[in-house]
C-alpha cells in the first residue's frame, strides 16, 4: 500500500527507523535476588484496577496513531492485537479527525474491531473540554488521554508556539468529562513539580512517559528541512528518573510508566519503583508492523514471563512489587542524589 507523505505516516515510519537506537533507562535499576520465593507461580495475580478501569495485565498499547489511510490500517492491526490478548489500547491524537472528518474512520476502526475492549481517546493539551467530549464520543472511549508535549512542538517545524493555558484546559477536562483522564508526556518525562501541578488540578492518572524509548525531538529534528536542533535530542528525564520523581511527590494519583519499556523485566522494574501500569508504544508498533500473529504469541508469552519474574521476587500482586528490594545505580542514582530523592 502506498504511504502518502504526511506527518502521521512519518511519525510511524520514523519511530520504526529509530527503534534500534533506543537505550533503556532501566539498566540502572537492579533487583536483589533472594533464594527463597516462598510462593508458587500460580499464586501471581497480574490484574490492576485504577479509577474504575480494570486491566487484566499491567501493560497496555499506548497512544500512537490514526489520521491517514495507512495509519488507519495500522490502528486496525493494533486493535486486533488488543482484542486477541485482552490489552487496553489508546489511539493516537484524534485531532486529525476533528480537523478533517474524513479521517474519523481511521480511529473508529479501533472500536469496531474491538467492541468490548478498553479503549482510550487522545488529544493534545491545547484542546478544551468540548473537543475532549467529542473524541470520547467518537470512539466510545473508556478513558481520555491528554498529551503534554512542548519539546516536540518546538522542534516540529509546523508545531505550536503558544503554550499558555494547558493546565487550565486539563482542569476543565478533568472536571467536565465523564470518563477517567490520563495526563501524559510523550517521551520527555516528568518532574515532581509537574506531577504536583497535575495533582493540584485533580488528575488521578499520570503517565510520566520518559526518555529511553521513542525520542520525538529526534523524530521532529529529522523531519526538519532547514537547520537542525540536535541539542534538543537530549532534553528531558528518563522514565526511571521520572518514576522516582513521582515516588517522591505523587500522593493522590496512580502513576503509569512509559518510554522505552519493551520487555517484561522492564515492566516489573517500573512497577517496583512505583508505577501501577506500563504503556508500550514503539515496541508494539514494531511488532504490529512485523507480524500480528507473532505479536499475539509474544504478548501471551510475556504474561507468563511476568508471573515468573514476580514469583522470583516473592510478589503475588502488583502492589507487592512496591516492597521489592532494588538497587539504583549509575546516572539514575546520581539524579536522585542531586534532587534529594530517597
Ligand atoms: C506516539 N506518541 C503519542 N503520544 C500521544 O499522547 N499522542 C500521540 O498522538 C502520539 N503519537 C505517537 C506516534 C508514534 C508513532 C509513537 C511511536 C508514539 C507517544 C507515545 O504514546 C509514548 O509516550 C512515547 O512513544 C514513549 O513510549 P515508547 O514509544 O518509548 O514505548
């Protein structure tokens, strides 16, 4: 199938191009092995419930795409994977369909393919309550993600340059929407100050989406035709650092880990340092573009692998993982020390 040269298609193809360059931030997080688990694999419960959303496993397909013919087909593949494995799934930003209703189908295909699944709609923080309601209705969504992506916008040649009022938009959406709201970054991570600001306007679900996976400064920089903004490619906090910042600050919210999470071991590490769930984007894109049946098999294998890791850690539930012994090394430890995170 031909791929018209538009931004949505470029984001997918460039995330795939740069996928091999990802460097996980979880190498700095180590478990302390204890020789007596004192439990059986069958004792493990992988389910998570947050804000009335029930997940059978602690990971989901995070926001990526829709908005062009090709990415509509990609959304359909992702929705088949979600349906066959019971994973929740977010679409990419639905703003393309608000601007051009002929693109609605490229998002609605997700609900049609997976009528009973947990589905999240997504928009940027420049949007207000009315648009949030429209996209939730369009997808019959179970939750709404609002993305916060200032660094991506400034590197994007055609990106926004006006960033006032985002927190006010988020507050009005949290207060006015009938479904749970997830505030998320897009791979630049969060600080404890950001997390406190989000909590102060009532956000209960925060996806820190840090560095270590998809790098939107790199993607947008590659798309630039004029001068390049290479320095922005290092902007932000890693996912591990962002989770530790959240551990130091979040009191009323559940934290979601995303950004460079590609394997069960990374998921368990993220859960052990305070996440309730893991969102995976580029990893699932990589698998969906390759072979949907193989992706389904791999995900089912991951569920087994998660129970094995949790058994070795003596953790029956996701909550139990918070009590796991971990060691923090390297740059992550240096960051914690500089920010006085204990
Ligand atoms: C994204 N991401 C994203 N996020 C969002 O909130 N709205 C969006 O429309 C998109 N679009 C998008 C397209 C593509 C192709 C990718 C790979 C990612 C960001 C995504 O949800 C996530 O925050 C980051 O990609 C970090 O996670 P990974 O990719 O390292 O697992």
